[in-house]
């Protein structure tokens, strides 16, 4: 098979790595890719990454499968476009991608399906917003309806802050993405990620993973795309998985079917555990990043037959995914200043000194025309390790992250801190 992976972050590097290991796969291409992906995949020189350009390339190269990483392309309708030409693509349609691209769409669907989630009101003017605020206590949560690069969520402590945030959202701080706002109840608990493959009827789950969204140790500092992750999570028991499938996955897929919305791709459920019960914070329509890195190094099964089965609507024929014993952890090495502004083009050293058993997934890296490896993004590497125990995996990923050198590089030394305290207690 010839496979095309769309995207260029750590998640896509992990996907390319896993797909390239499949005995079914002869050749992998990727776009826009990064310096790490370039070691396994052909990266074409395309003029841009518009869905039309990608379709044109896929048609020319006659790929057997195209796999889409980021939500951006799905929200732009890349799956619909490929479908018009009958070109196989793993990823949901534009209509289904609203589950991530519109929080109001997602919340309304959850309410209709009876999926446990924070109580909410959707508003689109200051007047409506002010009226809605009266029915909430503080803290409360305000979310831009549309895609806002993970920055469209604000937790507000009091009425004054709520008024200020509301004016900011409605006033256009997130352009059109924030002109409609979800106001919702604050849920206090521990977050968990549940990721699964589905063809809309059947699903196959990955083990629970936990991400670390804050920039700095001790879960302080601004929210980021994720600074590290690990799997499995001890609170993610079989019982919890059963509850999630029964209360969240089943009802969601059923209501999508009832509305005639096909769903073939990834479903990522961002959960908040409140007193042992799962509530949905958000749905994403793609693999999590950096959760995917730890899930794929743990995955024993060949991923490719599953991706194909999803596309062909026959996932129900596939056995459960199987995973290696042990645990995996990933530590993100980021550019100084991230998630705010940061420099690019900084020379990277040290990667030749990593342990051979470590998976070094690149995110924001490129090679200069002279072949020098330099930074090109906020998150630069996801240093990933698998071990017999979580403690070993975390220690190895953290230690190796420290060997990577570039100006201003930083990473968290406390990935999996909650779990490590829990399991050594
Ligand atoms: P979201 O993009 O909806 O996942 O929100 C981003 C982050 O904001 C989540 O990962 C949580 O840490 C936090 N968050 C979102 N909604 C809530 C809520 N209702 N209660 C508490 N925290 C929340
Ligand atoms: N790690 C969080 C996300 O992928 O959205």
C-alpha cells in the first residue's frame, strides 16, 4: 500500500512511524511533514496545504489511503472532497467535524443524547450573555463556539471577570469563532482522555491517557496544546470504560446516525472525572497530541487494517486493539515563550545522544537547505519512552528530553506526577 499522512506535528510523526512499520505498507508520503517525518516519508514540494492541492497530489500518486491528523483539514471538508472522487481517506466529514469545530453543536447534541456534560447556555449577544450569567454560580467557564487554537476557553472567578470576558468574546477577540459563546458550569475533578476509532456503528478503544495542559511544573502557567502525556491511567478502569461506552460513546453515535451524520474516523473524548463519574468536557474529531505518541508506541496491533476497516465501514469485523504490557510516557520539549510568542530557526543539538530505545517524535523542526536541524514551532519534540513500569518510562523520557539542546528549550519534569503518587502510595 501507498499511504499519505496529512499534517506535520508529533502526532503525525507517530502516525507515520507506526504506519511505516506495517507489513502492508510499501511507501509513506506526508505533507507538510517535519524533519523527523522526512526520515520515513516522502515529503513533496506542494505550493500550499489546501484540501484541493492535497487531493490533486493524492490523485496523481494513487494513494491507497490518506490519513488526516489535524482538525483544521477536516473542518475545511477534506473528507467530503476526497469522497467526491472516491479516494479513500481516514477522517470525518465537515458535518461531523462540527463536533469539534462548534462547541454549541457539540453541547446541543450531548444534551439531546443525554450524555453527561456540564450544564450550559449558548449566547450570541451581551444581553443574552448577561441574562444567562444569572443562572450560574462562580467559577464558571466561557468558551468560544468555534476553533480558537485551544485558546478559546476561559475560567472566570466572579461576575466582574465574567462581564469582561463576555465583552471580549462577543467583541471579536477570537474573530468569528468567539461571537457565539457557551457559558457552562465549572466541573472540578481530574481530566482523562479516551480515544477511539469508529465507523459510526462499532468502535475500538485505546487505553485511557492523561495529558498535561499547563505550561509549567505543578500544573501552573498558561494552557498549551499539551506538555506531556502517559498511558495507561489507573483510574481508567474497565468499569469506567464500560460507563463511558454506555453513557457517552453509544448515545453519541446513535444520535449521529439518527440525524444521518456519518462518522468514520477518530473520536477523542476529553473527560472530567467528578466524584468517580465521567463528564464530557469536549469532543475532538482527531487523535490527541501528545496522547497519540504514547498510545501508538504502546499499540501492538498493526494500525493500518483498522484505519482501512473504518474507511470501509467494517470495523465491527476487527478484534479489539491489542497493547504491550507496561506503560508509556512522553515529554514535550518546547520553545522558550511557548504558548506565547517564541523564536524559530534555532539550531538543535544533542539528539544523537539519546538512548536508542527512546522514540524521538519531531513536531516543530525543519532542516535548512544546508541540512542543519532547526526549530520551527512552539512544541519542538515529543520524547517518548515505553517501559515495564510508568516510573521507568517517565524517567527515561524526562532524562532524554534534558539531552536536547537549543536556545530557550524547556520541558516539564513532572509528567505523570498524579499517577506516580497514586501508584506508589
Ligand atoms: P476544552 O477545549 O473545552 O477542552 O477546554 C479546555 C480546557 O479547559 C479543558 O481541558 C479543561 O482543563 C478546562 N475546562 C473546559 N471546560 C471545563 C469545565 N466545564 N469545568 C472545568 N474546566 C473546564
Ligand atoms: N492533547 C490535547 C489535544 O490534542 O487536544
